């Protein structure tokens, strides 16, 4: 079954990684939502792709140097003319757990795996183990396997990574991979499918690309335009 994952929610039309963007994606029929998790200065889980505040908010500086309360006071809807704030990982679980699959991109692991430990505990509290997976690069995958082996893992290969995506998935016992555009081919998809490993792709935002990549064998397409995917 081919699936759509709303990348940071309905991120092309609404402020990314916000509760309204996730709600819109759910209402449009997305199979999954993708969002990014970081740790604040006071070691709380917050949803944000960027490690700095200038692009995404009316704040300045590094996210990890701010406490949660400081971040929640910022507006991350300024570029869309909205008033909307950051959300915490727990707020996402409160609103959407078990209603849609969570593709959670862990941007760091925290000291001694702190981010992963907290997120695994949150998953357990909401009994959402069957509707979540953690995604990340080798440093994060290693900690995922070490402190939260019960949560499915998806490998993300970045251009700088020396290890290939197939080897990465096997090394960290992943159930899925998430390709970047230009870093995969049909032979790699077939090899992964033979190993029962699902294949995501970041990203596609047009009807032609949806058809192209699904025809190549991609299982789940990340899209910034869930409105087009719904159509």
C-alpha cells in the first residue's frame, strides 16, 4: 500500500511543525505526519526542525540555549502572518496519538540518550508503540537501539555519511529507510524490499513526482503539499 507522510504537517501552506499544520494533514487524509524533535536548555522535548530561531520564529539565537518557557513565548507563524507557537512533543501526542502514524525525526540524542529516553517514555504513556517510529542518522540510531530498542527505527542517510543506506539499515536493525532525493535508485529499493525494509522518500510535491516515485517502488512519500496528495 502506498502512503503519504505530511512533512512537518501541511508545511507549504501553514507554519511548519505546528499543531494546526498537523491537524490539517490529518483532516486531508495523511497516513503519517513527520516532525522533528529537539531538546531545550532545560531538557524538555520541543518540536522544531531548526536548531536556530531566526528562520522559523520572531526569536534569535540557538534553540538549545533557551528554556521551554522562553521558546513557547515566541511566534513561529510570522512568515505566514499567523500567531502560533512552538508545540511540545507531549502536545502532539495529546492531540494525535493513535489517530495517525508519527514519523519522528530525532535531530539529536541528548546526553546519555536523554531525548530518546524521554520520547520512548512518552510513547509508552500514550500506548502508541504501534503508531510511531523514530528516524535519524547513525549517531541517533545507535542510541535508539541502545535505550529504546522496542521502538521501530528508520535510517536516514545524509550526503556526508560514509556508510551506505542499506548497510546503515542492517547495522542498526531498522525496519525502514528514508531516502533523500538523488540518493537512491530502483535497484536499492528492490534490495531493501528483499530484506523486508520499507522505503520512504523525502520528498515529492507534484502529481507527476507522486506517480514517478511510487512507480519506482517507494512505499511512503513525504510531501509538503498534503492538499495535492489528497486530491
